[in-house]
């Protein structure tokens, strides 16, 4: 009786599905090559953090829509800390030399980071609008459907602007009710509204600084990712047919919330 009760109780392992989790690392190289395990563990960990980022971003947007600023600040602070963790993990990946990576790189075939549906979702939430973001997925797949849906919904920045508008800061109607499937572009009238929020609304200013932290975190992640790719494969073509580091360089230093940066010279 006591044995069956013990078997039925929730344990650390059963709650976290530890056995299933530890069975997910399946190297494909012969041997297998020692460093392939690190490569798999790091990227699986990234996918878990991307999942958490999406979870937190959705909560932040929901709270903004409910005008719960204090609760939003806590969620945004957590998001920034997750970005710091994403960047720190690159330090571990960079312990792998080019020769060590090349020992199993050929076995990756057409697999590529471009096929990370979750990172594409993060990009969409932050406002990137590019139809090719879903092109790596089967049009009938759940991933394609979810990415496509996010590309037509308000970004985090759209939720922020609408929240600030309800706090009596002026933003143009054509921006508040814009076509969310289109790429957002810096707007001088939005810049004025952001400047007003900074100067007249200290609580809104706290929100905006949290968002600067996150935008900076996204850019920092991109920069470290590029440098990691450069030091590992140089200018070689990326797996999956991408241009590798050369493509990634084009994504650098592009803020997702541009008025947060353009307004700073006026503060």
C-alpha cells in the first residue's frame, strides 16, 4: 500500500519530466564527436528560454492592455534578465573551436537556426515584419500558422503606445490604428508623445527605460551571436543555405522601438 502511494506521488523527476528531458539529446555524428553534446544542449536550452520569452511577452502585452503598469514593470524586468542569460550562454558555446565544430557540422545537413520557429515568434512580437520569416516552415504546419498570425497582430511597441495614449499622452490616430502587418517606421509625432511621457509622467518613464533595456538586450544578443558565428565558421556559408555571418550582420543595430533611441538627444 505504501509502495503504491509512493509511486503515485509527484516527485522532482516526474514533475519536471527529467528522464524524458535527458533523453532528448541525440548526437548524429559518428562516435559521436565529443563537442556535439554541448552544441545540442546549448541550443535546446535556447529554445526553452525562447519559449519563456514568448510567455512573458504575451503577459506583458496583456497587462499593458489592462493598464496594470506596476505588474508590467516586473514582467519586463524578468524579460531583460532572460536576455542577459541568452547572451551569457554564448560564452559557453565559444569554448568550442572551429575545428571542434567542423568535426560534426557536416552531419547537420540543412538544419539551421533560421528554422527556430520560436525565435521568429519573438522577432514578430518585437515588431519585425518580413513574410520570409515563415518561409522555412510547411504552409500547413502549426509553426507557419502561428508566425503568420503574429505578423498581423500588434507588436509590443504598439501595445506600449496605446497604453501611453490612455495615460493622456498624444499619439497620431493613424499610428494607434495602423495596419499591424506593416513594418513600423520611426514617427516624429510618436517621438513627441514619448518625450511627453518621459518629462511629465515618471511612472511611464520607468516603463520606457525597461523597454530600452529589452531593446538593448535584443541588439546585444544579435551582436554576440554574429561574433560567435564569425569566430566559428568565418565567412563560410551557413547550414541550411544561409549566408551565415554576412546575413546576421545586416540585422545588427536595428532597434525594435526606434523612438526610444531617437528621443534621447532631446531629454
